[in-house]
């Protein structure tokens, strides 16, 4: 699974992580680089068996342009 992220000018994969408040990684989803951060996070949260609060915070790279 490979893709091209035109924003970062990079080939490869993206890693989407779900961590608890202590920073312990609970779930990992790896996607092609051309999958957006928002789309990857949505897949990760749908596949997660861990309860996620409605006050959860999402940190993603910013979109330029």
C-alpha cells in the first residue's frame, strides 16, 4: 500500500494513531500517503473498540494553501 501526498511531496504511508490521555497507543491504522488525515482518522475511530469521548482532541498536520 503506497500513495503520494502532494502536500508533503512524499511517497509512502501514513500512520494514524489513537492514544489515551497518558500517551499510550491504543490503536494504529496505516494508510497510503494519498489518504487525507481526516479520512484516516475517521477509519481509525470506526475500527476502534476503545470508548472515545465527545470531548476527544484530534491532532493532525495542518493543510496549507
